[in-house]
C-alpha cells in the first residue's frame, strides 16, 4: 500500500492513502459500461488503468511511503479522535486494521480485527461520531461463492483503535459495499 498526502483545504485529515494492490486495481465504473467480466469491460478497465497511471500523479499528491502490512487492502477510511489523533482504517482480505497517522510517511499499526479470507469490503463506511466501522461481507468471502456463500454486514467498534471489536453481524441477502444514511444511524 502506498501512502500519499493530498492537499485540499476542506479535507480533514489532510492525508489520503492510495492503494497499490496486487492483481486487478479497484476502479469506479460508469453504469453505462458493459457488464463486469465481459471482454469489452476487461479491455476498458485495462485502458483506464493504463491511462490513470501513465499520466503520472496529480499536482496535489505527494508519495510519502508504503505500508507493507496493508497488502490485500480494498478500502480505506479515516477517523479523527478527541485528542486530535488521526487514524487510518484499512479493510481487505485480512479484515480491518487501524493505523496511527502521527507520522503520515510511516503509519503505525494500532490494532486489528482479523477476518482472514474476508472479501470485498469495498466502499467501507465509518461513523465519525460513534467511531463505528461498517464492513460488508460478499458471498465470495471465506471461500464461498454467490450460490453457497453468505453476505452480511459487520459493525466494528473503533472507539479505541488499538482494540477493534465486533459489535454485531447481520446477514443480508446480497452485497459487498456499505453506505451510511442519516449520519450512519
């Protein structure tokens, strides 16, 4: 995982991580694009990936370092705590990990909610007030597939980022993303 700094006046914290994963890069898709898995979609994705990286970094992004313990990362979020501490929350095939950003070039691992084999956690949401993390479990997690696997949402307490703990798990019919509405209530 590469860590970068992104300057934007309204952004708190002013640290954003760019994820460098092995395998296919995550990317946003236009709803008018061909379905995932088709040859046309794969060619479009490869062209998008080439264009995105061939043009270089944006003028407001600076590479600060890498985070070796975030291999397999899929999603990233940030929480700011009452003491002013900024914490980066990274989800991936390992579950959820929290990192202290006192030194953004060298994020320090604080805690982990281990879920080896977890899959997708794409677009993980956090509640910045209650310090909750909402992890979506895709049916392909833990070796499952769309016919045999289970989908659900884990709610993880991150109020003490050194001690991430599961508050609940709710099975849902499908999905691999979470989105908060009504301020995550």
